[in-house]
C-alpha cells in the first residue's frame, strides 16, 4: 500500500474506533454506558452483600441474589431479587419488569405478611430495603427520562450533566456522571437538590472483568445530607447462564426458584 493510501486507511480507522470521541455523540455515550451497566450478556446472576451504615456509624447487613434476563438489548428486561439474610428480610422478593415506552412494573413480596405489593412509579426513587440505594438504582434509570449534555472530557472520562425531563417525578434537579472511556461503565454520579446543593454520591469502588464483561464488583452510595452510606459487594457473578423468562413471573414471588437458592 502506498503512503497516501496508508494515510487514508489510518484516518478511517481512527474515525471508526467505537471509543473515539470524534465518532461519538452524547446519545451514543449514554447508550453505551447504559448497555455496559445493565445489559451485559443475555442474562446474569450475582450474589450481593449490602452493608448499611447510619450517621452514627451503626451497621446492618443484607444478603441477596439478583437474577436478570434481557428481552431486548437496551430495552425490556426483568429482574428478580431474593433476600437471604438477615431473618427479618429472609424470603423477601423484589421483582421488576423494565420497559422503555411505559413505567416499569415493580413488585415486592413480604413473606411475614404473605403479601404481594405493587410499587408505584412514584416510589421508584425511595429506599431499597432500608439502604441508601434506591429501587431505581437496582434496575437502572431510563436514559430517555433525562436530558444529557457533555460538560467535560478528560483522557479517562466523559463527564455528563443530566437534568430530568419531569422534575415532579424526582427529588434531584440535576446530576453529574463520570463515564470511563475504556469500558463505558459509570464510575461516579453526584446528585444535586432543588437548591443545587450536592446531597448524594454514587461510586463504583471496584471493577473486574467477568466472562469478558467489565463488571462493578463493589459500589457505594453516600448520603451527604443525612449522613451514612451503603456499600454493595458482588460475588459469584456469571453471565449467559440460560435463565428462563418464566422465573420472572408473580408465581415465583412466593415460591423462589432454585436459581436463587443454590
């Protein structure tokens, strides 16, 4: 190949790189971050230990299993969360059917009352199992719910500012999110209230490669307003394990499948 042709080929290669800033719009960055965060593989299973620390430094533990099944890439999917410990939450189940074109369906099974409760769309930003994480943190916020703007770019990160399209549905006025350029996982998000005071920080503390997918192994939420934090540690993470769609139905709320009991 002559030098002019080599130069053209090299230029084409640069512009075609999937991580190239020149080739990516803000929407593309957001879409890739969403896929990396919530859609790795066709399905997945992980065991989670959650440590909740209040403002006085007192700790509580939660242990549970998360199952996930994708129905379409970047679109509809299902989550099943089965609580194992401690005794006061044992056998509690949280299940999500996630959509793009409508509000997600969310169920919570309370074994002590033998009660299945639907979680309203307005409650998706309430506390998940008494922690500093929110229900929406577990299955992810729909990208189309926010307007995104690239406010900074470094060698390692894209920094986006997101503002909600419907401010009446959320408690924040905006948030900043740092997306790693290498694997497109968000590594930090800072939330600001209606007075534009920072009140909440979500961070990925540890990331590992699992079955070829960059995976958050430990994450943390800090409550800057009320104090305290929650850390989630993930173990025995696996992808593409062939989970059946039938596991994510109401009949398994009271009768957990063997996939969460093993």
